């Protein structure tokens, strides 16, 4: 995995944080797990009845592209939104 470096993981975490902020979630924690192919993004977020855990996926390239490319960002948000629909938003 060419992106399995401290810098590569930091880029992915920054991208995920920005994407989750774009979704307007009121309370969440997340982890990014490098895997072969698509990386796992595990999100725990507040819901009306407590907390939920959801796992979504994206390649490192798409995550990092989402920081500056609105098309990549929109694609990721569209893919993740259904999985995080129960999360409370601001």
C-alpha cells in the first residue's frame, strides 16, 4: 500500500474530517483503517436514540481528491449520506 505512511494516513483523516463536517453531523468520532483497495472509514455518531456505528469505504486517492475536487467530494458525500442518515445534524 503506497499510502500507508504517517503522511498518507494524516491526509486521509483530514479528508474524512472535512467530509463529515460537510455533512453537518452534530457529534461524531471516526477512524480510518487502511485496507487493500478501499480504505474503511468507521464513524460513530449521535442519533436521536443514542449512538450508531457505520462503516463506509473509499480509496485513498478518492479521499484525498475530495479535499480539492468538488466532483470527488460530491461523489463521496452521496455514497456516505445514506449510511449516516440517522446521525443528528447541526
